[in-house]
């Protein structure tokens, strides 16, 4: 874990502004601190925070027909609106960014303000959300459902 105590901003004299310190140093101290605190997770060039492709999410048998399963660690909800048809959506509600937390009755539910979304296309069924959940491309590879 990175401990930021003892960084250069803690030892700057009160009459010297942070802007002048970082400007004079060219931001090098901050860049060094960020680099030192960064891990090697997600070092894929150009990932931009997006999910890696070909990431196995769940097996086909773990997604009930007419329902869905939330995979929190991947921020994905995988649904099976009809047998053998799989869809995936972001867990981030389009209303205010809360994470959906349940799939039941053929709908994806957000606990924050009661929005509900279709398991077929992620479209809002009940507001206040008025935009669909972001759809993610998936494919079936053997028994695995993977991000494509």
C-alpha cells in the first residue's frame, strides 16, 4: 500500500505555494510518487480502463434462463433472456452511476432510486433512468461466456 505521508508536499514551507513547487519541479515529484504507488495491474497498453477481451466471465450453466447473474469483480451483468441467448451489460446504472445489485423477474434492478432494466436489451423498464445500460459484447466459448 502506498503511504503518501512524508511526500514533498508535507515539507513545503507555508510561504511557498504547491503550484510553484510543482511548476519548478516540472511535476517530477508527483510523477515519481504516482509511479511508485502504481501497481502492475492493467499494464496493457491502450487499455484505457476497459475490460480485456477474451476474459471468461461465467459459465453458461450459471446464468438462469429468463434471468441473469451479476459478476461484480468485472462490473458486468450477464443475462439469458431465452435459452442459449446471452447478453452482457455494465453494472453501472445510467441514472446516477450506482451499481445494479439484483436480477429478478426478467429485470435488472438498481437499489439507489429504483430503476429497472430489461434483461433482453438493457433498456429502462422503470425510471428514473432513461438510458439503457451499456451493452458489452460477449460470446460463448465452450461452456464459458467471455467478453469478446
